[in-house]
């Protein structure tokens, strides 16, 4: 599906940015497709398609500046842009160990702000995390047993917040 937000990322060079499995653009399309296969709603799919717009804690390339959030919001909608921002701003070292807890102190790496979220408020974040990390695992030549064990631990903790199809994909991709 042609999404204006993805077009913005392409215009900003996503098809030229190297990423495991080819380019960032190819990765983003695979994440969107995986989210669809997992039964995630269209807002989550669009957020997954654009999840790296502002860079992430694990992938620092920025295609859309934070001062341009309104442009991305107009292109993909308020809810999808909010999910993109949440994914991008996550301080993974602080947030990931808490995932699965009833309450998560969500640290914004851009602003330093801390917001207490109930775990259910992180469903789209968890869905994108699974789709993104499984794609990287499949395409990264440096993905090893320690990475696999870390992902399995993370995915076990967030299992209640992702779909059955996502859990089946985790099993098929990483095994137990």
C-alpha cells in the first residue's frame, strides 16, 4: 500500500541506507508485512512501516527530524505517528528490562522525560519490537546465540501483549 509517510522516507534516502537484509526501505516494508501477518491493525502496520523515521536507540540514522513530527503526523495520522515516536524515543536499556511488568517507566531518550505506562499501553510498541527484531535476526550476519537468547527472554516477557500469530512467528524464527 502506498503510504505518504513511507514516500517521505524514500525521498529522504531510505532506499540508500544499508540495513541487514539490504536497505532500510526493504526492512521497513518487511516489518509492515510481518505486522500484517501478525494480525496487527492498520495503524500498527503504518507505524511499523515508518518506525525508523526519527532513528531508534538501535539504529541512529534519522530521516525525519523531530522538528518535522507534524509533517509525518499529517502523512500517517496521529495514532501511527505517536507509535513511531514512542518506538524511536525508547531508551531500550531502561525500558526493555521492565517490559512484562504491570507498570513500565518509559524513558524518552530525546527529552529525558519519564512516563509511567501500564503494560497494555505498549501493545503496538511490543508488536513493532517483535516484527523489527525478528527481521533483523533473519537478515543480520552477526546475529548469534547470545542475541537469540536475549530476544527469547524479551519476547517471553511481552508474549501477553502480542498476537498468537506473532508468538507463532517467534517460535518459527527463533525456536525454543
